[in-house]
């Protein structure tokens, strides 16, 4: 499982990038950081660069050899990119900590990855992938002054993001709920090759967690299409990757997006995912999984799809049985 990204932060004067790979019980991260420059069409940070070959269709990602790791892969969109709804999070009921929007797309990767002399052949028949591009306000960089305590305080969030490629269409689902189950984001679509989109309504979700964790094992999504057809999608997590353990996302205690580490800075970090200290960090962030999906529609044979199964329950979510910050699945 491979997750990677690059970020530009105009208000901080910085840019950074990361590469995070999980193999078995090990996660390996590369981090890059540098001063922001004015060439936004030449996206690069140190040995990391993205080349746009055909806008919104084909891109090349290159990581020149850095501490034993190199990468050269090409992305090809299988279906058109679509815009997601505006995503807003507030603290204390008024202060916006996130006000952003994304486009999302599913596709395939092709190329090669090398880690410490071991080469991985990335072929499009096996390596399905998803990508998103976000812009707006995000909680990144150094911590701001705390100010008055939030009222009401932040109690937690439930999150689900599932972009999947099937043979004939793509499915992109993004949902966020508050601790009582109230949805502040519900954006669910089916995407056809010609660019048509179809709303998938307000799905009902079930999740089965790995015992003693908050990491998903399997799940279901129940949709109703605009013509009234009921659809059940079964989800399976085949390899989980904690994006806040080396990926710089919320809750990562080692490195966060937007931080200034100096010009031309880079580092490599390796994590043992069986280490009790690392295991203790996992429930406080999101998990990205290699996701297998099976689409069940009445009167039609099941359809198999592959993509991303991203889920997280941080803090309280009473509908899932998590009534405090430390409860895990039985």
C-alpha cells in the first residue's frame, strides 16, 4: 500500500511532500520540505516532483533516489475527475479550522518502486489508485495560540472516504458525522466514463472492526439510486495504512504538513506497526486500506471493484458504540 502527496502553503511560505509505504508490519516514510517558490506549474520539493502530461488524465510522479528509496510511476485516470462538496469544520461552534474543497478521481498506476534494492513492478492491471486535489484552509504548520477553550469542545468525528473503480463505472463516497451521528458531509456519486454522474443518496453504513481496535475489517454501504434501485456494496480492508504514522496528517506526532524544517530538507523514518507505542497511536487518526468492493444490484451479477477504503473514528461516535476516546471494538 502506497500513499503520497505534495502540498503548497502560501501563507506559511513552505512546501512539502511525503511518500508512505506499508509492507507487511512495516511502514516506511520519506519526508521532504523546502521554501515555497513561485512556479506553481512545476510541482516539486527536493527529489520529489509531479509532471502533468495531460491535465486531469495523465501525470507522472518521480522520486529520485533518497535514502534507498526511488519511484517512477505514471497515473492514468480511468474515469473523469469530479468536484466534491465544500468541506467545513468549525471549533467552538464558530471558528473555521478547515474550509476546503477537492476534486477526486480513480485510475491506475504503472512504473516501478525500489526500496533498499528490492524492486516492485507496478502494473495497471493490479495497481488501482485514487487521487484527490484539495485547496482552501487546512489546519497545518505550527500550532496557533490556543485562545479560549472551544465551546462546545471537540468530542470527536466519524469519517468515511471510499473511491472505487469498477469495470464500467466509479464510485466516490465521502461522509463525515459528529459524535451523535449527525452528518455534516454526505457526498456520494457514481461516475460514468463519459462524465455523467449519478447521486447515490444517503447511504446506511455498517462497519466491522478488527477486535480490540478502531481499524475497519469489513463494512457495507446501502444505497438507493435515483431510479429507486437498491444497491448493497460490501467492503473489505486488505492492508491498512495509518496515514498519521509518518504521513503527516492529524495526530502525527513526528511530522506534520506545512512545518518549516529548512531548505532542501528530507528524512526517512521506519515504523514497526507491531510496536505497542505505535499501536497506541493508531486510533487517533485515519486508516487508509487497500479496498475491495463488491456491488450487489437486484437482477444483476455482482461487480468487483478496487480502490481506497479510508475510515476513522476519532473520539466519540455513539452510533458505533464508542462512548469515549479510549473504547475499542470488542
